[in-house]
C-alpha cells in the first residue's frame, strides 16, 4: 500500500481506502459477519482510512467500525458525516445545536472521545454561503469533539466555495472515469490551498467494475434500484448520474484499454490515482474479496498518456453531455 498526506492534517492515508456506506445500508443486505470481515481485511492490507456517515444504516456502519477499533491496534482514521439526519433537509438545519447533537451521537456510535474527521454530508448549496456553519465547526474543534472537519459535496461550485473557509481540511467529491470536471479548476485550487481530496463513488456505483449487463437486477433496498431517477437523493450518487445503458456502452469501449493483468475496477481506481491532487479513493466493499481487488489497484504501474487520452475521449463522446454541466 502507498500513502499520501491528507491536506494539512499531517495524516498519511492509504491511496485506496474504504468507503463504508455498503456496510450500513442501501446496497443490498450485508451480514454483520461479512461487514466485520471486510473491515478486518482492509486493515490487514494496509488501509488506514475508513469513511462512513451517521445515516448509513442509521448508525449501523459507525457501530460496526467501533467494534473494529476495539479489536485492532493499528491507528485507523475514521471520517464520518453529519447533516442528512435532518428532516426536512434544509440549510437552516445546519446550525450549532443540531451539529453538536449529531457529533455526540457519532461519538457514542464509534465509541470514541473525539472524531478524527467530521464532514458536512452533502448539504444544500446555501450552507456553503453561511459562515456561521463553519464557525460552529471551529467551535467543535476547540471543544475537543472533532480533530478536523471537511465537506462532502455534490457540485464543483460547492467544493470551490467550501475551501474558502480556512478550517476546511478535506473535500469529498465524486470523481471517476465518468466524472472529470473536478480535475479542472477545483483540483488546482485544492492543491494551492493544500486541501485533501477524497474521491468518492470511484466505480460509479459498480458500473466501472465491468460486471454489469442490461439484465443485471438490484434488490428493492439497493439505491441502484430505487434512486435511478433521483427519487431518494441526488441522482448523481447513483451511477454518477449517467443513464445506465449509456454507462454500459462506455464501459464496453473502456474494456478495450484495460491494462493486461488488471480488472476494469482496478483500471478505474488507478486512473483516479493518476491525479496527484487526489489524496485517496474510497471504494466501497461488501466482502473481503472486493477489498482485496480494490487495494490491488494501488500496485498497478502508472497509466500511459495514450490510455489517459482514450479515457478522456470516451468521456467526451458518451458521458459529458449527461453530467459535465450538472455537477
């Protein structure tokens, strides 16, 4: 495993880390035994950064991670998120009282006295224009409740606004072979300000594994079944906002340039790591084998300029018309 420095936190985190959404909910059923085995396997392979949220299984993901923290001696950095428990999910809900309550609940779920990294969980755009929200987070740092804070965003606009606040140490943003826009102005600004970047949805909800077909079905409790039109949350979270059939067609072309000895998923993750502004990719996993496959991407040699150009060409022809202007 290779490691990169996360912004100004001083932490060195694994280039391939672990997203723990699937261990909580919304990706089909994952047993507790499988979830714990997945977490243990990740740490065995050198993963030292785990991303979760208080709403993943209504705290289930956080509580599973808590068990792991008690059983392992390695230093594991846990990032969680707050805000999506709000109902209705409005900008006004992002206030000091609610954020403090969310933090206290996550502290209890994780069984820790201080959260390593708290991220605002894709709040409404207006939140980024309210300095008092970030003042509340500064106060939680001063109170010893959180060590650092960052944001998880839907749009490049939100990312650029967020990093104007000096306390924002990290930005989590969808970045993958179907989402190129962050690599422009935002990556330049984040590098200039030394802000860590967590690339989420790195495999476009599984589309970029190359394992899906027009006949693939998903269970009713899987967001790839119920959120294709954005009925539950931002449609960009599901298949990166790309129409399923369009994504499949693009994958067929991408398949032709996968390096020998690598899987499509490993190719997709290695593509992300070619961007030095990115600190780490945080693919999810539902079992130890998926973790193993994902982590192996860090060992692939750098992609060639020709391969990078091919990916850019496929993105422009298939994907950009659906996503580039939206997020």
